[in-house]
């Protein structure tokens, strides 16, 4: 009777731990994770310099650019801010840029001039603001007496590989560009997720041990799962090991290797 009671207890223990392990395994992908959010701000250290960020996600979640009207009117003709190097062949086709000519200022996004105005009609106070989201693009004038109000519906997010400008020197007040990078895959598990994974593995192992004890109660010898002397090394095993180790050292190239090499070759032509 004692042995029969032990078998019943072991069977119940195997069912409970196995079911718990199964439920934790199913729940693990659904448990929350912590996302590391990244952003780019410009200018940095109160100095106007280019920022190169070629390895970020090319299409950010949010972009907010503010340029004082005084900077636009006083800047020499050229690019005030651009998300792609001006020397790149496709800078206007895919990027966002705020630039000036001898007589005009304009905002160009994906090969379309969203706003342009004569410099002699622009005031010296307030700021030009460009906000690009997944839903729309809004260009407005904040403060001052310059009238700008443009709303473009739809996703017009530009390609971003950094921030580039023809300006130099100390950054003027209120000149700012903030880019929220799309970092949806930069995540790590929460404590709850790690705990669920750990408990899932432990309960599954416990259930397997309980099943093993149940198998011993019939008095039969277990069938060999692995062949006899499977752990002994043979010439073929050594050959396969050497080949795999050599391939790991000399053949483990990734897509990034050619990508970075190509960037190095075309860096000068791309600006």
C-alpha cells in the first residue's frame, strides 16, 4: 500500500509540474519586455557640426526640427539641416532638408518642396518648426509674425543617416533637432519574464524526473537511447570537429561585413 501510494503521489507530481511547465512555456512569449529607447539630438555641445549615424534604423518614429527665423535669414545659401549628406545623389529624394538660396528658404521632404518663402518676407523673431510623424507632417511658425501653416497627411518619414549642415560655429538659441529612433527590437526581458522562463525549465525537468521514477516501477530495464560507447571519439568525429572549428574562424562572415566595407569605399563620394 505504501508503494502504491508513492506511485500515485509521483504521478500527481508529474502531472502538476508538467502542466505548470507547459503553461509557463506558453506564457513566456506573451510576457512584457523592457525597450531601450534611443534618440539623436542636434546640435551637440553647443557647436554646429555634422553627426553621422549610419547604423541606426533609417526610418525613425518621430522627428522634430526647430530653426530660428533669424538663423534662416542670416545664414549663407546652403543647407541648414539635412538628414542625408547634401553630396549624396539621393539626399533630396529620400531625406529632409531645410535650406536657403539667395532669395528663398524652403523645406524639402522626399523630393517635394513642402514649403518655400522669400527671405525678405520672413521676420527675425520666432522659429520654423517641422514635425514628422507616422501620421502626418506639420510645418508651422512658432512665435513672431511669420505665417506658416502646412499639414501633409500620411507617412512621409524621411531616411535618416545623421544630421548634416553647411553652418559652422556656435549653435544659436532654439536651434534643435530631435530624432526618436525606431528601436522596437532593442529589448531585454523583464524580471517577470526571466522568472517565468526559469520556473518553466525547472518544472519541466522536475516532471521528466518524476516520469522517470514512474517508469522504474514496472521493474523493466530501460532501452538504451544512445548507442553503446557513443561518447568515445573516433577519427570521423575529430575530422568534423576540426572542420567546424576552422569554418567558425575563417568563414563566419555576416551581412554587415560587406555592408561596412561598401560604406568605407563610397564614403567620400557620398559626402
